[in-house]
C-alpha cells in the first residue's frame, strides 16, 4: 500500500467525522457514541463489534467497505466512559515518557509509542497532545541513532492509569532485543502536571550530560513511577521528554512504518515521487532531499521499521505530502508526532572556551587565530580563541561546500561556532565539532607583495633590511620602494552558514526555518494522527 492510500484513510475519517451523530445505547448505564461514515463510495457498514475491557470503557469497531478506491476503513472509536448513578467518572492527567526502546539492529522508540498509542486509544483515553518526539543532546556518545525520546500526554480514568505502567512493562519485554547489551529501556509515568523542576532537567538534557543518579533522585523525590532496565539510562531521556512541553517552537513529523517482519528488505521509496513532493510542498516541508547530491533524506537506512519521515510545521501539510510519496513496501501504520526537530534547541547557550566540557552542545564566540589546515582524511581544522582560551574546530569532509566556507576564514575574523564538544584524546586536545558557523565580522584579506620593476616589469627582490628592492633581471635598484598592499575580495559574508541537509543534526534549524517560531495555543490534535492496518 502506498502512502497515498494512507492519506485516503484520513479523508475518509474526515468524511465520517463531518457526519457524526450520537446514538445512546443503554447497557449497564454506559453511553456509546457511534461514528457513522457518510460517503458516496461507501457501499456498506457492517461488522459492528462491542468490546468491554477491564477498565469498563467501551470500544466500538466499525468496518466500512466501499469501492476499490476507498479500500477498507476501520474506525476505532473511543467512547464515553461509563456513567453510573448519574455520575461521571473522574479523569486524570497522565504524561508517559519513554526512551531507548530500540537498538542499532532494529526496533524504534517511535514505533513502540505508535503501537502503545493505539492501545491507549482503544481504552478510551482523551489525548492532550500529539505524541511528542523529543530529540536530546546529539553529542552523547552512548545514544542510539537519533537520541530521541517520546512522551504520550492524555487524560484517562484512574483505573486506566493504575494499569498503564504494568501494561507498558509487558509490552517492552515483548518488543526489545534482550541480547543487545546497550539497549536500556526507561519509562516514566507522571500523574497530574509535571513538576516545574522537570523542565529544567529537560533543558539540561538538550545540551549537557545528565547523570542517571540525578534523574533517579528527582523521580524518587517526587514519587514518580518509572521502569528502568539495564543500566537505567533510558529514564534520563524519558524524564527529559516529559519535561519538554515544546512551548517556544515546534515542528511535526509524519512517520510511515512497515511491519517488523519486513525490516530486512529494501524500503523502496521512489525518489522521483519525493522530488515531486518536495517541489509541490516547498515552504511547507523541509529536509526532504539534499540539493547538492540529490539524495533522498526522508528514508533512513537502518533495519528499523521506519519507511520514511516527512517534516514540516503543519500536520495537514504533512498528510498531503505523504499522499505524494510512493514506496514499494506496505505501510503498516503511520503516526504524526509533534517534535523539537529543526528548532535548534540544543544550541541556545553561549559558552566561554574555559567553561566547555566534553559532549556539550554550545555556541562559542571567538577570533580566528589560525587558518584551516586540511587533514589526510579531508577534514579541516582551524583555531579560534576568546579571552579565556584557545580551541581547535573541526569541519568534516561530508559537509561539502560548508567546509569551503570554513577554509575561507582568516586570522582576525570573528565567528560564533555552533558545535558539539569532542573530548581530548592521545592525539588531539578538546575540539569543537562544527555544526554551523555564524560569521560575525570579517577582516580585510590583505596581501603584501614585492613591487614590479619599473624598467622591465619583473617582480623585484629585497635588497636587504631597509635597503629597498632590486631587480635580478635588469639590475635596477631603489631603496625607497615598499611592498605593495593588495586587498583580496572575500567570498564569504557576515551571516549564518550551515552544512548541507545530509550533514545536519535532527535538531539543526535549517535555512527554511530561520526566523520561524511555531507556537501552538492549543496542542489537542485536530485531525487524525494515528493509523494502523487501515484504522484511523
């Protein structure tokens, strides 16, 4: 099934929602709201089933069959919770954070969260937000792939909340790779509004190393329920995700998934369809292709269940974009996440060189002390200084033209280096791995050269200290001649320079989003954001 069929399901959902009516069914004083689909291409509505889970919530599944173009639509409708003796059951607020439920060999925290969101929807929870995908400090050495954690925010009856953590723990046991030593799942469940201290921990986790013990003490102090496996590192990301409410800026990502049984095969995303999508959705999506190489960036390359991910500032734009992408593998499910990707959240701290620490994400303002030197591997190393110290800056070969910008810097230029801090080793000192260069001020590039002979035009040579110049061709001498001062034009200008999209971090704010702030007054989803096996 192509992404287009996934989008068709969304349109069918809208058609159903517009014609929604309410039917009251009395069964142990429970209210059931039936969603009806009213579309011309729907030929039958049938296979209605009623399910009563342990929570007492009622779930209704309606199978709608239409013409071939409509495929089949499964509408999984969470319904009103039971009413007994005229009283409404109390709903509680929950924030469920999770991290490290993946490994380099497969699995994916976002995929696990998508499965979990479907289960919670079937239990009748009320969603407060799209699933949040929170990218953390990309310089952490023990991260898995993109260092992303997920949080689900919802309201539910207390009895649902009482069993959520237990159910998640059982689901993790079935999902994770137990033979991979570096997978350390962590889950955090906050009842009610998250403590304000949680947002401070989240900010730290974006640009510093946040110790596991610090997080454990916080969770214990606030009596926050959690699950920790392996070395416990997963609770760091899970806690940080819950604490980040995406208040200042956010983006969205539409992620299409394949079945876990298909992860050994090629995804088969059609490049031409991505080029066309990128052309038609220009200004509404970002980081789809690399303009220098033409490589498709929405498709990952590992053995995980993600087929592709499309990023932008609006969920509806992403649904439209997904409808334009073709792929050979079947889309088993898709989910829209609200994220901090493309916001530059990790690079909001200006740090002096003397205050830098390993694995920080920081902005360092300094004066260029030494021009870039190309290493054997094609990497460029230049040096900057501030009033507190000196440090090398590394620009790596895959950054292409961005490396040429760094090579154009000369001593005296003032720059702000956006970077991750690489610790010192036996072969080099602490180094800044450059993610971006904000050129603040440029000095004149002046070249001093020997004068030309006024008689024969040949370049003259020094005649000795304070003796002027002499011509070795015709013998002309002149003690009054001085070196010629030539100002060479600079080919860079004061502005921000970024690596090409193929070399950017998930968190990097791309050129398309410079000056953009996406602040939502209401985070409650306004359209279908979850689909699986034809369900929406």
